[in-house]
């Protein structure tokens, strides 16, 4: 090896793992993927139950649920960066500091719960902004208000789950999520249809089932956080404090990530609720069905992306960016293979898959949804790029520039382009807007890949170097 070789290549040559560390990525990603699969299955079963309530209800659940999700997405984005700080401190040899960031995530989640509760009485005015019928707006309002009443439970589970993924213990959020999702399905069945002596609450029952399941998940994951070997190794109970420095750190990296997450989900809400919603109930119901299958492609990929964040963060914290580069590209291979294969299967089986949710047998919904399925097929390879490298850049602490670019593309190309096409070519219906969204997803994927290849993330420093012997022996988190 000559002195002219780049530091990146010298670092890569020291990697003891074959295939860019694919085995390490798989071991960390599988529990996270299974957790996302469990969540996706729960959403499918939930939507299938709601579909039996009649026309327009599935679309109302989708818009009401997405509105609740949008309201919390900024804080969710901030809380995902608990993963960044936990993994980087793990790599830097500071386990006590990782727990401090886990606690700050909990405090942020509880504070956000109090702030978001103010939206509950404002819900009727919020949904009056959508071009939907009064009965659909009433359903959307009911579902939104129930979900917002329990949003803090979801945020707490997200914060502590990010901590466990960051310290490479994804089996804990998997177990908590699986139990919580199972409780959710059972509670939905009982409360939607009025089983076992309970009243039939319809869509409100679906919202209550989600809150109950989220509460169970949060309690389980908090129990693992407070008691057991992880609590002892990471000095969790000693770290129970409010650290303004750690909170500031989370918002410094997490605010751009939260803004990106909020922009993305809000863009989809406006796109489906306003741009697609202007064409009427069949198009809105078709969009709700498509969203379920987008989740089938996207949610498991997010599990691999979370593993990419944890691995990139760990190796950046350890001062080995070359290994971080390899792990990110190993994650890309996994996500590409999965998303392209699933997209192809969904396209080939689109007729029965749409009919599964189209319980009313509406031929317009069937035609619109099956035709728009082409979007899912086309964008898979590019969506894999954005999912992988947004997660990898977050692990390295590079969130500001990706956040700015995502906001610009989402609103300039996604919403702006969709609105322009539907205005200039209304005869194309919602298909023109779906084509523009496919272009947006493709461009976003290429932009994020190019950002990672550019390598600016290598020069970023999120945590300090490894601790001294005296500091480590104290067992106290010095944040």
C-alpha cells in the first residue's frame, strides 16, 4: 500500500468482514424489519376491518390517520436521532452517555404530547379545509381526535426504540412492537364491531384500538429500558436527569431530520387529500388502497435504514468512516433487492390486491387503483436510494442539507408539479399527479445518493473521542 492511497481506501482495507459487512447489516436489520412487517400487517388488518364499514370510511381513516401522523412527525424525526447519538457514543466507548440521550428522548416525547393535545379541539376546523363531504369530514375528525389523545405513547415508544436500535439491541423494540400490534388488532376487532359485550364504535373503535396497542408497546419497551442487563451496562437509572446539552444536541441534528420527515408526510397528505381528493371519493379510496401497498414496500425498508443509521453512527463514532461507507452500501443492496422484487409482485397481482380492500366492489376504485399501481413498480429502485442514504446520512449527523433538498423537491416538484398537471390536464384525472410523484421519488433518491458519495459526512463530528480511563471507571454519564 502506497502513501498516495486515500484514507478511505486504507480504512476500507482494514475491514475484517466480507461482502462489505453484509452479515452485520443483516443481523441488525432483521429484527427491525420484522418490527416494521408486524406494524404493516397490523395496518393491513386494521384497514381491512374498516373497509367493511362502508364507502368513504377507508378514505376517511386514511386522511384522519395521516393528519395525526403529520402532527407528530417533526417530533418523530427528532426522536429518531436518539439512534444517532446512542450508536455514536457506543462506537466512541461512552455507553453511559447513550442512556442520557434515551432519557432526553422520553422528555421530548412527553413535552410534545402536551403541545399536540391542543390540536384536538381544533380538529373540525382543520378537516373543513379538505374538499370532502361533511360526513367524510366528520369521520376524519373523530379518528384524528382519538389518535391525538394517545400520541405521546407512540412518541415514547419511538424514542426508547431508537435507543435500543442505536446500541444494537433491536430485538427489544421488535418484541414490544409485536405484542403491541397484536393487542391493537384484538382491540380493533372488539371495538369496531362491538364484540364481547362492548358497543360497536366503528371508526372511533379503530382509533381506540391503536391507542391501546401503542400503550402496551410503550410499557413493554420502557420496562426493558429501566430493568435488566441493558439498564446496568448503560447506567440507565443513574442517567435519569434533564440534560439541556443532550436536548440541544438532539434538536441540532434532529430538527432538520424532523423537518424533513414532516415535509415528506405533509406533502403526501396534501397530495392525496387535496390534489387527489378533488377528483372525488373513488380516487380518494383508491389512494388509500395504494397507500397500504406503499407501506408494504416502504416499512420493511425503513427497518434496514434504521440499521444503516446505527451502523454508520457506530463506525463514525469509532473514527472509521470507511466501514460506515461499506455498511451503508450493504444496506442499499438489501433494500434494492427487497423493494424491486416486492414492487414486481404487487404489479403482477394488482387486481386481487386492490379487490381485497375494495369491499364495496366499486369498479371505478378498482380501475383507478390498479392503473396507478404502475407508480409503485416504477419508483422502487429510486425509493431504495432515498431510504438507504437518508438513514446513513442521519447516522453520520448530516441532516441539514438533506432536509433542505427534500423540502424543496417535495413541495416544488411533488405538490407543485402535481397541482400544475391536474390544473392543465384535468382530463388525465389523478393519473397525471401520480406520474409527477413518481418523478419526485426518483429525483430524491438520486440526490441523496450523490450527497453520500460526496463524502462531506466524513468530516462531521457528533460525539467526542473515546473517554479516559478515569471517566469510564466512574460509570457516570458526563453529558
